[in-house]
C-alpha cells in the first residue's frame, strides 16, 4: 500500500473521530455538509467537493500555499 492509499483509507475513521469529538450526530452533519455514513465507513472515497464542507463543519483552518 502506498502512503497516499494509506492516507485515503484513514479519511473515514478520522472524520468519524472529529465528528464524535465535537459531539455532532451523523444526521446533523449530513444536513450541514452532505456527509453520508458511507464516507465515514470507508465505502467511498471523498472528493474535494465533499471534504471542503466537512472542513468548514469541523472548523479546520485553511492554509494558503501561496508565497508572498
């Protein structure tokens, strides 16, 4: 397994951990970010379009890679 595959395989469990740490139900998150349990269980790989609303829901700060 490549490093990228390992990271992708762990996305669902990490998302579940973030959600539970925030005390948010899957239903509440689905309403706010369009998340399904299939993503958390690793049945589907998230797209950028799925990850961006999740990052907002979890208040993950964005990073700029632009140099000044």
